[in-house]
C-alpha cells in the first residue's frame, strides 16, 4: 500500500471527501516526521513504535574501488513492530 492508496482507503472507510482524507493523512505523517526529527519516539499501541537510533562513525570501504572511507555518525529512524501486529502478520505460520 502506498500513500495514495492509504488516502483512498481512509476516504472510503469513514465516508469523507478525498481532499479531507489527504489532509488528515498528510497531517499525521508530518506530525510524526517532526517528532522524530526532534529526537522523540512515537508509540502506537498494538501497531509498533518508531525510535531514532544513533550510529557512531566508522571506517568503511567503497564497494566499487575497495578504497577506505570514513563514514560519519548518523541518526536513522527505526520501527519496532508491536505484539498485536506481529501476531496478525504471522497468522497461519
């Protein structure tokens, strides 16, 4: 499912115009993005949580040339699946 499919599903599920569903979806995504950019975590019970993981600098290699390169420290968003979602995905396995 992509963003436009999510908007369409929201519009149909709660019977609202597509434009309103798009505004709601965009607001939720923007709010979550801003919280993560501030270093905050997001927890949606039953679904999962988003946190920022910090990675230290390290020495890597350019895969094309094999030359050593210094990789700068970075922060990346990480999603940890919730118990309810994990169980729904693994039904029948």
